[in-house]
C-alpha cells in the first residue's frame, strides 16, 4: 500500500478513508478524511475528520433526510473525476452543516454538496446550478423526514 492509502492493485482507497483529489472549498490542502456517523448504521449526521490536520473536522448531513425533494444535478464530467460507477446508488451525497445555538438556527449548504463515490472512495465538493439551493438554509426551515439537528 502506498503512502496515500491507495491499494496498488485496485487503485481504491482504504476502507473508511475518503480521498478528495481537490480538497474541500477553502481547505484545498487537505485531501484525506474519515467520515464517522454520529449514530451507528445511520448516514443522517456524520463528522468528516481530516487525517492530515488534527482537529479539522466538518459536520455533514444527508440532504435527502433534510429536504425530501433535494435533486442535485451535476454535469457527468464532474462526477467522472470520482471514477466510474455501475449505478447512481454508488454515489453518496452530503451537505456541510454550520452548527449554531440553538441547534434549530444551524444552517446547511445545499448549494455546494459533497459527493462520494462509494466504490473508489473518492469525494468532491461541487457547486449546483439550481438557483433554489443556497449556501445557508436553516435547519428549522427544512421539511425532510426524520430531520436531525447538527
């Protein structure tokens, strides 16, 4: 295994690690992260921990649980950077949450979701063209099933 957590034979990243070839917006120098669910067997709320900078972590949330009609449309060439998939279910989508007090005032960025290719373990933050999605949606204003707070 090479130093960047890629297996020599498959090119896939280690189980549990997600590699962002371009980093995240504003954090381009950090590329290796581990997503950790807050509740076992749930992808509603996770923390995304940097493997390169101790203390650097993001709260990420499943946008489909927050907004039932969330429909991210990304040009295929942007997704192909993550590697090929056999089915769209090989992608996992998350949005970054900015935690506030009280928790209902916390916001999520629906405009710039994070997409993971669950096969290659690569991730990418993208900017959606859809004008309906903004950078700061308050959790209290979202209408999804099983809505969580960060």
